[in-house]
C-alpha cells in the first residue's frame, strides 16, 4: 500500500508531469527509460509528481528503439530545446561535441541538466555551472564517475565538512578487468585486450581506457569536488597500462603487491596533484581486492578518516541507476521550489602542481650484467639523487645477465627520472625494463 | 581565495547566523563543536549563512568542557526549546529517554532535528517523522548507522530508483574488532573482550554490542530506508558472538570462510526479514576483508547491482563528520526555503517474517562417537528435514570421539532446528557444539 507523503491541506498536482528530453538512446539511455517507465508509480509517490520522458533525440531515426516508451523520437535538438514543457534535459550522448553545446543551450533556456558526460564535465564544468547559477537551475552528474556508485553526492554533501587530503580510485573498469585477468591467469596485455574487446568491455579503439585518459577525466572531476577547487582534465597527468608485463605482475605479487591502474588526487602544501598511473598496491589495501570490472573510490578526510565506495563502474543499469537518481533529485527540487540548491562547490582557487614535483615510492626493473658490484653501482647513482632502496629481488636470467627489481623509498619524481637517465647509460645495465609507482606499505 | 556562490542581485544576509542547540557534550558532541568552530568561514560560504552553536545542554554543569566554544552551557532543556533563535536541535545524548521526548518536543516547536540516536530512530522513527511532516521541518540521522560512512543519504537519494533486495553490513565495530583479534591472533572471547574494554572499544557492560542489539537497531534503520517500509528494532532477530569459539574460527578458515557479525535485511516473496547473527563469509566476499573497528555496508539493487560503503563506524571525528554534514544540509534547506524536502521515505507497508522462515546455509559442529555409520546416521536425520550436506570436516579428538563439522546447503531455519533437536538426542552424539549461519560461496 502506498501512502501519501504530503500533509493534509498541502496540494500537489499529481497529474502535472515533470517532462524530460533525453539526448541519446544508447545503452545507458535505454536503461534510464526502463527504470523511469517500470517504476513510474513509485517514483511519482517519492517525488510528489510523475516523471515522464517526452522526447528522445537520436542521430538517425533508424536507431529508434523498441516499444519501451511512447516518447517521441526526434532528430533535431530544437524539438527539445524549444519545447517549454520539457523541464529536464538528460544528456547521454557522450563526447564533447555537440553534447556540451546542447547542455549549455538547455541551461540558458532555463532547463535543468542531468548528464553522465565525464568528457564535458572534466573540461567545461565551470562554464556550465556559471550558466546553471545564472539560470537558477540544477546541473547534476552523478553518473560521470564510477557508474552506479554513489560518489558525487557523498563528496558534495556527506563529507562536506571534511578537509579531504586524498582521493584514490580504481575508476576504469576496462583496465581493471584486464589487470585482473593478467594477475589471475597470467595473460599478457595483447591477449587480454583482444579478449576484453571480444566481450565488449573494451572498445575497438581502446586508447582512452588503456592510456588512462578516461580515468584522468574522472579523477579531475573527483578532485574538484574533494578539494572544492576547479581541476580540469588538462591538469591531470595520465600514464596507461600498455607497458605492464606479466613479469611485473609476478614480481609485485612476490613482494606483496598487486598492480592496479589508479586515479590519485592529493592535496598538500604544494597544492593539488592529480594523476593516473599504474600503482603497486600493498595486497591488504582496501583497493587491492577490487577486481574485474568493479570500481572503487577511496577517500581520506580529516574527520571521517578512510572511507571507500565500491560497485559497478559502468554498464546499462548501474549507470542508469545514477542518472535516474539525479533526475529524482531535480524533480524534488522542482516540486519544492529549491532548484539550484547545491551547484558548483569549487569555492576556492588552489594551484595544481606537475607530476615532476610529486612524491612516490618506485618499483624499478632492470636487466643488468651478473657480476659483483652491480647493485652497489646502481645504488650509488640512485643515492646521488637521494633515492634510497627499500627492497631488492634478483633473478638470474640467461648468459650472465640478471633481472634486478628494486623498490625505493618515497622520492620526488624528478629525482628518479634523473637517476634513471644515468643508470640507462651505465655499461653494466642492459635495459631499464619498467618503472612503476608504489603505494608504501603501512608500518606494522 | 573564497568566492561567493551567489549570483549578482541575490541577497543573502551573511550576518544572519543559523543557531544550534546541542544536546549532549560527550565524545561526538566535542567533535561536532570542533568541526563547526574550525571550519566556520568555509561552511559559511558553502551554506550561504554562518552556522553557530548557541547553547549546549549537559546533565551536570561540572561536565563543562574546555574553551572550544563560547556556546552557553545549560542544564535545563527549556533553555533550548524556548529559545526561538535556535533553529536546529542536534541530539547527541544517546539512549531512548529523555532523548526521544526532547526531539519530539523540538520538532513540535518547529525546530529541525539532527540526531545520531539509533535507539530512538529504530523504534520511534514513524512518530518523529510524522511530527516533522506536520511541522514542515527536517529530521536527519546520517550518524545513526555506520558512524562517518555515508549510507543514509545514499540509500535515500543515490539508490532511490533501485528495488533493493538485500542489505548486509558489518555495523558494530566492537564485535568486528573482537572477531578480527580472535581470527588473527587466536585469542578467545573472554580475553579479547577484556582487551577491548581496556582499550575503550567495548563498554563495561558490553551486552548491547556482543549480543547483537546495537547492530539490530542499525539494520532496522537500514531496512526501513532500503525497502521503503517501516521496520523497527522489534522486528529484528538478534544473536550475538558469545558462543563463537576459536575452534569455529579455525574450522571456518580451513573451509575458506571468515566469521563476522552481520546485520542482514532481505526482501523476497515472503516479505522483509531482518536479523543479526554471526555468519561464515566466503573469504573473497567484499565484507570478509573488513577488519578491526571498520564498518561496511553491502547493498544489492536491481539496477546498481552490488555496492559497498566502507569506513569508520564510530569515534569522535567520524561520527561528527556525519552529524555536521546533516547540519549543513538542514542549513541549506533553511537558506533555500526547502525544509522537509526529503522526510520519511517509508511509502509502503510490507510485512516482516520471523527468523524461522528465513533460509540460510549452516555450519554445524558436533562432538560424536568415532565409529562407522555415525555420519550416515546424522545425514539421515538432516535429510528428513530436507537438509543436504555440502561439505564435511572430521577430526579425531580424544578417546574415540570425533569432532564433525558439516556445512549444509541453504535450508529453512525451522528445518535445521527440528533436525538438531533429534540429533542432540542421538546416543552417538555427545554434543552439538555450535551452529552458525553460512553465506554460500558463489558458483565458479
């Protein structure tokens, strides 16, 4: 039995639908239509007014979908922008163009915008929020990071009184799936990429995922929310997983680590540092057991301490879960006359600093000649740049050559780079095989 | 540099403080004062108005704290209830009486209420929400479950379009600390309880924690939110950890499980079932690696799939993080004139069903005579109640007696109870040592 949430005497016109224009009718769009149609009655009660998709913009009418909805399929954006009955525009086209222009125009016309678009939000967030403020409308984007995982609203509201020092996340499902396969089944990068593409987890052009750009957009968005200062994707350093070999994964395992592609946003005395790169995580770190296509975001605040948010970072229904939650919130604001209640939360200007200034421990894998004094010589070069060695693994390969794996103590990025340049030219060193950052183990 | 979040022409009186009356000045209250005082300027910008604690109610004035705040310390509740400048009452006294009466009276007088009180919210939620609706004020309680972990708002808003089938949580830090110690260090219950009391993790009367009552209150609150139907602590079954022996933990480990005290709320064709009991969790379950005083809440929704929220479930600053986030939200509602925007979300009436009707797999540890046919006889009795055995471990003890550990397939609770009654009276059975529910491993 449903009961009314309204008080006696309060009049809400339950017949007055809140109408939506949906831009894009792909995977997530289909999920949004399913949720809104299947839960129509319940959502009406929750919000205090019915929510209905009136029009759906598609690129070509041949892409019209099944009979999931009686919404009108349109191919001209103006059919939605010019329609004064449409109060909420839900943008699920993806990409920068024309999505950003459509959103900006919708905001200008006083329509609320809900989007899952990380490309646009990580680059044009300020411009869009400025317009939303001017127009006194909502702009929500929970689905832009972490799929269905609640993370935007928790950062904006639930952790709003914390000074957040760090956000670290596994925020790209494709690469996490690939690294999990490489770790558990010993598959190499190319094999696992082909498999991920066959399963639909990786796109035919996998660049944005495997090069870390997708994660860079998401960590820029999270950094803006966590630190209350605008950070764009252009402020983020991105390094992907193409160079991760099965050997690296095996050495990491032996040393008590797993390799993950993480987005990191840190705030310290220098300012804000935002980056995406592979990382050796101690195997008891909460993020270390996040496997397959799952995502998780780890947040450190001065009051709350360590928290983590875990779930499916992509897919039709998880992403639609986040999009429809935003739609509900906008609809509630419409019903309560409280639109633009929480808009941009970037109240501060804070500088970002480049990767060269960042500090991290490092895993360094070298192929060297197998003779006395080699380790000492290498340690000497590292020492000149103040790089101290924390642990060493050494394995005989072929013909008097040895693979040498070093883990350093934390050191400035530029120091490691300088030392590696020298090491690379030492006659006893055949090759610097790989260099990967390391999250230090907690002191027992 | 701070910038204004307000538009040109919009006038917000930044001198008009939103004043708070704080009930209780213990650990969490001190944390709330610290956060509000230390972040006064920033929170003013975030909310659009300054937030100030005007008065603090204490039991005895000798409990007056340091110079953290210039709030007036009072011992008479009417000094707060009668003060029309106080718009928000923050209740941190704990316990049912007089906290519930004070909250109800504050709501009646049109004051917003923020509380961390699980005792009251799990029992009198409906009464308080009805009054909040009548008075058109907010009633927020993020800190009542999971300390600093954002879970109430995510369930109310971020997952609002999901049909949630299950919530499972490690929501009592004291018992999780104890079980972690027992698991990692082989300590027995009494030793670890004494240690937890010495460290201040367990109270001198540990009943509410170790008997599962504290967790029962929290899972009742989570069930109400997850299923949109009122569930009270009286609907919840509670079984604690007093009977968990080191032997059980060792057998569980051998079989690939860890033992945790969990709160479970399930929704199925029978209705809603809410319970707290020890559970053998497969060691790769996301909750299995939640250790020490950490809490985590696992939520399954039809759209979002599996999500988890992790963090510190208690303590001065984590709990104050949640309380102050609620205060911010109430203050924003005051500024935007949107008070009572989201109140009770229990729109449905759904029946609860008792533990006897619930279905679970079971771990059964027996001491039996070591002779042929014993296992067959026991399996026969179980079979008569449709209880099938999934795995068996058998270990010779002393004098021709054997410890027999069975894990069953899922079966109705009352079936297991009936079979155990028969088994307990079999001459070949010395003792039914322990019976613990088991979360089944996923099929590979």
